C-alpha cells in the first residue's frame, strides 16, 4: 500500500530500536520519507534541520518525556502534524496529548489499519493549516503578484485600484527595487485597458538622441538611414498603457514634448508635419525626488504637475515590517520550484536577521539573496551562518537596561548608518526623520 502525491517528511521518535525499524519500514513502504530518532534530543536536532510534516512520537521516553516534545513541536513548528503513540490504553493520556497539541493518538500495537488513516487525517489537517498560515503568501498575493500585508502595502494596494479605475496619469515613486514596474503592470492589468498592450520604456536606457524617434516614431527619410516609416512606443501602446520608467532622466527638451502628449493626447512623428491622436494611459516612475529636481530647475514644473495627478509612493522594504518574512517564504517557494528543489526553511535567528536588516536594495535585494541561497545551498534549513556577513551583525545587539536614551539614540543611528553604508538619505528614511534632523543628530552625537 502506497500513497500518491507529495513525499512528506515523517519523523518517528521511539526509544525502542525494534519499534523504530517497524515503523520505518511501514511508513517507507507507504511512500513517506522517514527519519528516525531514539531520543527526544536527537529528534530536536532533526527538527532543526529538516522541515518535518508529521511527528510520530512515543509518549514515554527516557530523560525527556514524549509529551514535552509534543508541547515543543506544537509551539514551535506550527506546520508539523503530531501523532502520539502509547503502550497503554488510557483515556486521560489521550485527552492530555490532544490538549497539549497532538493531532492523533494511537495505541500499540500499531496496525496498518490504525496507522495509515491517522497519517492521512494529519496530512489533510496540515495542508489546511498551511493554507491558512502566514507562511503561505498565496492568500496575500494581492494585485498582480505583489506580496504584502503591512499597512504600508495595503495603502499601496488601495492606490493601485484607484489608479486602475481612473483615466488619469499615474506617477509611481520609490527607491530602486521597491517594485515600481510590478505596480505599473498591476495598474494596467486591473484597468479597463487590460486587453490592450502594456508597453514599458526605460527612458534612461535609451540615448537622448534616439529617445524621440523611439517614443514618437519617425517617417521615412527623417534622418539618414531611416528607410521606412516607423511607429514609436506611444503608437504601439494605443488602447493600452505606456510605462515611462526613470522619467526623471529626460532632457528639458524631451520634457516639453512629453508635456504635449499629456496635455493634448497627440504625437508627431520625427520628420512628420501632421499630428496623430492617441488613446493611451500614461504611467510614469522615478526613484528620484522630482520635486527637488523642479526646485533645482532641472525638471519642468508644468510637466511635474501633469505627471503628479495620482501618485503612488512605494515604501522601502525596511518599512514594511513582517512583509520581509512573507516575501522570503514567497521567493523560497518560487525559486525552489524553478530549480526543482524542496523549499528550505529558515531558522528563527536567520529570520530575525532578515527582518532587522536595512535592505538598501529593497525587494530586489531580497529576491536575489533567496535565489542565491537556493542555488548555493543543499541544506534544508537556512541559518544565520548561511547569510552574507554584512547582514549578520544585527543579531549581536544586546538589550542593556542601563543606557540613557541619548546613548541608545547614538548607537542606533550608528547602526542604521552602518547598515546602509553611510547613505544618509537611506538612513534618514529608516529612522523616520528628515535629512536635516539626521544631520543635526549626527552633529550632536559627534558621529562622523
Ligand atoms: N511586493 C512584491 N512582491 C513580490 N515581488 C516583488 C515585490 N516587489 C518587488 N518584487 C520583485 O522585485 C524585483 C524588483 O521589482 P521592480 O523591478 O518592480 O522594482 P523597481 O522599483 O522598478 O526597481 P528599479 O527602480 O531598480 O527599476 C522584481 O523581480 C519584482 O518582481
Ligand atoms: Mg524599474
């Protein structure tokens, strides 16, 4: 008798080698991946290393009791189902086991008729549990594959819906790697234009001399070598949306041409003397502060106001709380799937380090890190030692109840600065203060 489907990890704990052998054979034949431990201590080691789906443990064990193991697993491994085995028929024992977290209770002798249905019931239970747990990002996969349940991201989701419903131009701002392109796609694919094209143009990647013809198109003979009339990106986006990425990097001359598109909804091909009406939604993005550029005279104020009708500001990853953990699990599942591996688990310490890290490269940095971990590591469990050196220091922080507020502030500012390699804009953002306040504090604390 063998089951189909996913190969689940089972850990059998019993101080009798004979009993272990018997269960190992039965469960192995049933097509489960079996791990065995003769003591609770060994079981704890295995639990740290391998994501165990089902724990089958004897109730009475020498040194540490089986009930303590059940209690521990119930509290620390919420995705592990528990079957408790006992030699004595006792109603109290069963009640106690279930009360502290066992899912099933089996009395020896263990027959196939008792064992396999119990295993099936537990698998079903853990599947339901997993689908409801916060470890499962599926249910948080809001619009267009954007993962996040922090209040900051909930606000972003609401803004995306509003932007999708409105014909207005949308400006997406946020540091590099915060997901601006993902948001732009989500807006398009949730808008009435979703069946039209989504055209993405990175304005900073196209040389200034080519940008005009790339965006607006060019007629035959407009410049040397143009042997036929070409459509530009704006025309290609007809009845859909155009995503103008890195909108801050355009010249003042190009800015006035863009302004005309937004105001008149018409374009002129390079070398043409007729205008062409277009029906498109414009979504723009920048990781620079456009208002600052306007103040410095490097960006047209009228274009800024035209772009800035609906703005979505993406928070840095460090300001998204537990989303870091959700995203870690999401990327682990995703890349494990892509590389044909089992997704690894992360130790609590490793997760703490990830959560406390400043993430200057935002979601893209986390995305790359998890991918690297999965490619490089064969281990089922990722611990602090597997993480890059520069992330690890966060764990060494200790609580010291003898420090003054001033001292704590000084140390914390240093720590944050260190984590972003001295980038003050980034540090100020994480600290939730403006750059001027940060400068004052640095002076006060004689840092730098
Ligand atoms: N909330 C999220 N959930 C899932 N994946 C995300 C999320 N945010 C970003 N990503 C992923 O992170 C990577 C970077 O996102 P994206 O390219 O949209 O960032 P960006 O803000 O446009 O960055 P840049 O300014 O550097 O162009 C992509 O692979 C994207 O799929
Ligand atoms: Mg981008």
